[in-house]
């Protein structure tokens, strides 16, 4: 019985964290892509 409550609590916390962080994760992916593209441009310009 105690293990079942622990599993349910863990599942509820996981669902809460993933739903709350989904927009944050999208922001991280967007920023990473923007930084990658800037780095690519800088390397391309430096090698020209």
C-alpha cells in the first residue's frame, strides 16, 4: 500500500513538472538553435 502511494505521488509530480516546463523547454530549444546559427555564421564569415 505504501509503495503504491509513493508511485502515485511520483507520477503526479512528474506530470506536474513536465507540463510546467514544456514552454521552458521550447524556449531552450529556440535559444540553442539561434546560438547555433549565429556560431555557424561567425565561422563562415571568419573563413571567407
